[in-house]
């Protein structure tokens, strides 16, 4: 069962939502639920990305190994071009 939530919207935003909902063939309620779901998903993805970046930064600090970006890009271009190539070697900081 869905929970009920009340939102107090400025009149201008309410009118914009009604107009956008009508143009997209949705009820204002459905339009707002979809918008909230999209924004929540974006926030969760952003948080996961940040957590991944922090973890990667910690791994570099712990192990001190990195890859040269030019070598990685060269590897990827060679692979995309169908060439056999070796993965670049990690280097100590």
C-alpha cells in the first residue's frame, strides 16, 4: 500500500507541473511520483560514485600503484582497433 505524503508547492511550480504533466500525457500525481523516483535514483547513483572514488583513492594510498592514463587510453584504442596488446603495467607512486 502506498503512503500518503502532502507537498506544499509554490503556485508557479504547481502550474508548471500541471502543464508538463498534461504535455506528457500524465496526471500531475504520476508526473511528480516519476520525478521524485528519478531524482532519488540520481542521488543514489551519485552517492555510489562518490563512495567508489573514495575507495579507489584509499586503494592508491594503501598500495601506491597507479596506471598512466596515456598508456591505458592507448591500450583501449588498440583493443577497439582489433589489435592484440598487453594491459599497461602498474607503477608505484
